[in-house]
C-alpha cells in the first residue's frame, strides 16, 4: 500500500516543517517514507508544495495529477491550483484563508472569488487553522493544526504524533503545538462527521 | 544508530564524513547548499564557504595535493565557474581523494538555466556517480573517495533537486579515516601542467579513463534488473525511481556510474531485451552516448526539458492517465516576492522613478525585475551586472536613460569584484549599487566575505567595501541606508549624472535578520486618495481594495519598516494596534 500526501501553500507558511512531522511519524511507525520539497526562490512568498509518500515499498519521491490521497492546503488558491492532483476519491483539507498574490494586491489581476464553494463541491473539509492556532496559544502553529486535522483518518498512533512534535518544535512552544494539533484533529473529526 | 530521515544533500555530507574527508568547501546554490552546511556540523572536519566555486575547487585541489580527502559542493552553474580548474585537475589527478557534489536543477525551480552536468563529466573526462536517493547518495559518495584515489582523478557526484531535496531513510555508518599517504614528494610531471608535462598527463588521462571504462563493466554501482524483457530501459539517478514506479515490469539497466560507460555493459543488457529505450531528463546525454556507441534505441516522446515524473514517463509509453478531477487554470500566478521590510525594495523603487536601465545580477534582488517594481533589464549570471553596465556604456549608452549595475554583497564577492576592477582599469563611468544586506539571503542566509561570517563560526573579518573600492581607484564611494527612501533616491540621482565610476553601498540587514519588528501600520481610509504609490512598492502587506480602490495594509504581514509611510504624500499610513487580528477573510 502506498499513500501520497501533498502539502501546499505559500512560501513561509511552514509546509516544510509540517511535512517533516508527517514523514517522521510514518518512519517511527515502521514504514518506508519519502519526502520531496523545493527550496530556494519559491520560498520567498511563492507557491510551494511538498509531497510525502509512505508505504511498504516505494520508489519515486514525486507525484502526478490524480495520484494524491490526502491534500492539505494551507491556502485557498493553492488548493485550487492543485485540485487535479487529488484522486477523485481522495481527501482534501483546506485552510479557508486567502493570501492574495502580488498581481492581485497591485490590482493587475482580479482576486478569485467563490473558491470555497467550488472546493466544497469537490468535497473539501475546511479547517480554520489560523484561528485555531491563535486559540492554541501560538499564531505560528497553523501548520501543526493542519497536521492534527490530517492525522484524523491516518493509521498512526496519537502518541507517535505527540512524540514527534515534542522532539521537533522549539521546547518553549511544545505545549502550544500539542494543543494546536489536538484542535486540528478535533476539527477534522467534526468536519468529517458532518459530511 | 538505526535508520534516520536524511535529505540527499545531508547524505552526501554523511558519506564524505564516513570516508574520512577532512575538509569541505563550496559556494551556496540551490539545490546543493545543505550539503556543505550539514558537513560543517559533523565532528572532526573543517568546512568553509569560498567566495566562489572556482576558488572552492582550487582550495580543494590544495587539500588533495597535501594528501587530505576533500568534499566540494556546488550547484550546476557553479561548475561552469569551476570548470577551469576541473578540466585540468582531470590531468593532474589527485593525491587525497577529491569529490565534487554537483546539484542540477532540471525544471529550473531555483536557477537561471537548466544544464545537465553529465556533459561536464564527458567534457573534463572525469567519472560521474549518479545516486537515486539518500541511501545511494551516502554510499556512492563514500565510494567516490576510494575511486578518486584508485583512479587518480577527481570524481563528480551528480544529484538533482529530487535527490538533493528528497528525504528518505538511511542508516549512517561510522567514520573510517584512510591511512596516511606516503610522504609528499614534489612531482612536477603530475602537478605542474605546462605543455611538456600536460601532454604526458593527457595520454595518462586516456589510460585512466580506459581503466574506468573497464571498471564500469564490473562495478555494482551499475545494475541490470531483468523483469519482462520485452522492454529494457537505461536510466540513472532519480529517473530510475520514476521508471520503477511508472513501468514496474520493465527490465532496467541502472547506471550508478554514468560516465564512463562500458559498451560491453550496454551490449549485455541490449542483447537480453527486445526494445532498448533510454529515459533521462532534460538533455539527452545518455541517449547520445549510446547512439555514438552504435546501439539502436527505440525512442518515446519524453519531454525534452524540465523534470520527469512517473506520470510523464507513463504518458510517453502510451499509458492512459488515471481518472482526474478537472484542473482549475483560473488562479492568479503567485510569483515569489521580496519580503515585507526588505531593504532591496526602496532601491528598485528609486531606480524605477529614475527610468534607469538596470543591469541586474542574481540574488533576492532579482525579484526587482517583477511588477510592480519592474526595474531590472538583465540578469544573466553571477557577477555580470557590473561588466554588462560597462559594456552598455561602451556601446554609447541607452538613450537618455541612465545605466545602473545592481549587485548583492555575496554576488559582488563571488565575481562582481572582477568586473569592477576591469571597469575601473578601462576608465569606465558606470554607477554601481551594491545591495549589502549583510548576508547571502537567496540561498538561505549563508555568511560571505562582505559580512565576515564563516561557515563554522570561526572568527574572521568583514571586507571593508569602501576601502576596497578606493583601493581600486574609485573616488566616488558612499554608504546609504536604503530604508531612507529620499536618501536612496538622491544618491542614485546624483551618481548617475557623474561622468566617472561611482559605487553606492546600500547597507541594511535582510528583513529576515531583523528580530525586533516594528508595530504594523494601517491605512487611514479617509486620508487615502487612491494614488497607488504605496502599492507600487510591491510590498506583500499592502493591497488595493477591489471595491474602493483604496490601499489597505494586512497587519499580520506588515513588519512596520515604514517604507510605505515615506512614499505616501497624504499622511494616510498610520500606526495601528497589535497584530493577530484574525477577523474574516
Ligand atoms: C555560479 C552560481 N553560483 C551560485 C548561485 C546560487 N545563488 C543565487 S543567488 C545567490 C546569492 C545571492 O546573494 P547576494 O548577492 O548577497 O544577494 P541576496 O540574495 O542576499 O539579496 C547564490 C549563491 C548561482 N546562481 N550561480
């Protein structure tokens, strides 16, 4: 069995750390894992994605349209941009926030509208990660909120997640991050039950 | 130690450490940078950033001459800069093992071009190893040191973004420092490459390549995997992994040593399969190699540029794509941008107002070419800005528009200073702006000679740019704080009118280095006249309200740098309350 997860967002939103958490959890649970990311230019506020694959045997670190089992989008436009990557029966978790790209901010291009409705129709579950992160006590933990949401429905023990998070985030922020994770997980459980 | 998750770059560093490399040297460049950064953190090694890749390889040549094993790391275009020593080091060969990690960027995620470094292996005639993942990156690099000494030649380890920046599980081993070399003896026939000696070493290189070709036949670096023999694929590097996923039944010849390749190795594989196909990214190097050997290849319509994926390979072999959701192509693009508070921004704002023709260079400031700043006319390779400005002036200038060269601190130390020496020597009259943001920002904040921060935090000192320029013979040199918009504009305006060489050093730390953020600003809607001047700064914190056309500031993004306050003529940008207001979207 091969599982493919795509994390996408805007450079600087913490997709790389989030992907690292997931990869470490899968590894800690004894699976093979591969993670592929892009550094450099795009990290300066550009459109970014990171792919994590895990399973018993795996080869390529990258993925293709139609092959992603779980997409976690940190931003609405980035979710829309990659919607065709998600399998028709795949899961989409979306932070319902828009970060306007520069061409929109400057008025060169119109801001896209109705994204949430389209994504909802495609079966997305919305997790307001920024809000939950503030609630958890650290506005910077939105990426961990989203990992909490992703964890609901993945076959990994809660304890493994908590251990990996505690070992990976700055010591002073462990509690806020564990809170953030819990809030995200609960929100996804609620969201999926509502469907 | 058990298995840990490491990137390809980290694994190359680990492999070099295990092989007993004592020195690591390189110049940052995506996707190679973490290799040396990781090596520098390992015990009992010395590591340094050189000012450029040519220097790095020459330092490594010195380590090798003195008998030490040395790792060099750079991106593909870095090897262009280092190609001069490389092509002759192939002749001299090595004493201590010399291994060069060269990281290619097919698809140009973070580069100015796409080159296949295999060509350098063939050009310089040095062996190239092609790992496909982290485990191989570690094992191949370890082996590369032994090969370098055994065959008396520098060895290239080639990676690509999907090796360098992919992480997978590896089992690190322990360090085995090789025995000391026999005592050093001066050996001009091997190391002094003047014609008489070079002619001999040229012949000797042929012999070494012949031996390596024979070795390519027997080494386990290369591996033939026989499955269904109706299709045989030849590939190397990460492409092997894509092929395994795309065509699980195909037989595969995986070339871990992609140069030189023994024709016998290919024959043996070719004879056992019905259809022989080469699958490779971007350049066609392996395909040309096999065709030149006389093999007949079946071709499939693979993309001729960019990266491959399992899906693109399946498509080339005629498989149907999986069921797909409809793609949405209506989203606005999201190009990278200068951070809020970036000290580069005011310089480009001023250059735009001056209608300057800007010969640019490579770094975060290249983003000044994008709208709305749109104030850069060229970007070719590191260091080109200053020489191109000189050339443009030699051609008689650019009409009534002033010409300004813009270059970052790290890029200036890399190869910009060479252009500056040449321009001054030839009585050039250019205006040069050195954007000294105290760091090599684009590649993730490395030290460089201008800020004097070294890789392993050893004490050093900063280049005194003013004294340097003066010593070259430039009279008009000044330092300006770019956050003072008026001063920045005035300095440029004044210097472009002078008929002599001038250098303006715009000195202010990268916004990401500034820990104390100011309170965010907000727009006073009453006072805003929709003039759009603040929007033209291209700050990601400032937007134009679609309904009212007035400006707004996202307080969660604003770092309070105050640049926009200075462009607003109506006093409409004012201090606001604290950040983290997460109201509606
Ligand atoms: C020959 C070569 N080596 C390395 C690189 C990678 N690279 C791109 S920009 C850059 C450094 C830019 O630093 P600096 O000039 O200080 O500008 P900043 O990003 O700080 O604005 C490097 C190393 C390259 N493009 N070409």
